[in-house]
């Protein structure tokens, strides 16, 4: 499942849970920065390290987002 596809649980959480909304926003910010880094022809060592770090952080956020969505759907 992609965070950009419509999902009733995600949409409800975006409206009602500020922490969830912040996590999704942070995930989108990481995605935007990763896209910027991907367009670099010759990234520096620091930029390569940033890309690797952001990918890990983005994955952790995605796991946390889906865990919240799962708990919410099971609880309702």
C-alpha cells in the first residue's frame, strides 16, 4: 500500500490525530529531499550519506505510520 493512495483509515487519522499528521508530513518531507538528491549527477560523500540516512528514517516512519493505522483499524 502506498501512502498517496486513498485510504479511509489514513484519511480519518489525518483529520483527527495531529501526531499522525506530523508523521505523514515528515515522511513526505523525506520523500521530497530524496527526490532532490536522486537528481544530483555527482552527489558528494555527505549527500550520499544523507540519502542513505533519509531512506532509513523514511522506512522507520512508514512502519510507524502503518502500525498506527493498523491499531486504529483494529480498535474500530
